[in-house]
C-alpha cells in the first residue's frame, strides 16, 4: 500500500518510522512518503496560509500549494507490485468536521492501493481544494472524534496505525487482530498474565480451569458486561444476529 502524507510539520510524522509501521516500511509492505507542504510554495516566504474571506478569526490554508502537492501524489507510480491502474487514490482530510473514523473505516481503507493524507492547520484548507481534488481522488474528510486538535498530524498518526496494522503482513500474528476491541462490535475482554496471585489479587479462577468452553463463555460475558458499562451506545448498535443464546440471557 502506498501512503502519501502532506504536512507543514513533517517531523510530526517521524513516529511512522517506529514499531510495526516502521518495520512494515522497511519490509516494503507500506510505502509511506511524507512531504513538506512548504516545498510546494513558490514565494520567498513559503506562504501556506492567508486571511479568510468573509472575515473571522484565524487563517486559512491557501489552495495553490495544496494543488501542487496533491498532483505529485497522482504521479510517481505506486509501490512495487501494485499496478495502480483503475483505482482512484483516497484523499483523507483530517478534520473535526469529517465523518468519524472507526474500526469499520480502518478495515475499508486497509483494502486501498493508495491513501493520501492532507494535514490541515489553522482554520482548515480552502474548501475549493477538496472540490478540485474530487476530480481525481475519493475525498474523505475524517474526524478522530468530537474534540479539536491543532492540526491533522496526530490524527494521521492514529489513522495510519489503525489502517496499516490491518494490511496483511504488518502484524506478525494475524490472529491477534481477531479478538480485539471493536472487531465484533464489543470491547475486548480483560487479560491477565503471571503471577496468578499479585498483591492479594488472584486472577479469575476459570482461566486456570483448562476448560476452553468455560473460558470462552467467561470472556464473552466480560465483553458484554464491559461494553454495557462503558459504552452503552455500542450495545444499542449491536446486530442481534451476532448474539448467541447465552448472550441474550445475560
Ligand atoms: N483536526 C483537528 N481536529 C481533528 C479531529 N478531531 N479529528 C481529525 N482531525 C482533526
């Protein structure tokens, strides 16, 4: 998968060199290209912002550098092994005004050949950039949640990690992706490791029973209990057909 990121703070994205995503880059599974938006300016001051039409606080990102930058993401070929033919790249614009990014979004985007992230700062990017980009990209304004960050960079780190780890080969043991929070609409069950007794606290006894059916039932009940307690909104959204008989009794 090819991932292009444009930002006026490319150093923010240095964390993409670390851990599993960094390893996947080294292994050639993820072709991540971070570029400084200011490299696409033409004036002496490398200006990327200007005052908003209509007045109001703050500054707006100018369209010209964005058009130059995004055009380079359309050329230069795709990562080795990908044809790049046919599929339009997806342009993700992090914004508190976007659709909420969720695990289902991560699964959907993990299937794409090329993702392009445009990190806005200040009050945002001139809206015409998104309209213009729609000619060549699938444009997706995306929010991490109902709070405001100073810019898109932190959101890109979160989204690239959530998406990248679903790309085959990035996580060594794909089984670890199966039983995790949100994969089945529920929160994850609690986990324990040695020692079995720590500071007067034993682990739940069933986990020592060796009875796999009982352990599975315990974990499922814990998932349901936790989700009902912490995220009742998720319980309301559950598809009843995903619940078994014992779930419904609980
Ligand atoms: N930029 C500013 N706030 C944001 C948010 N909540 N999600 C994504 N990008 C943002």
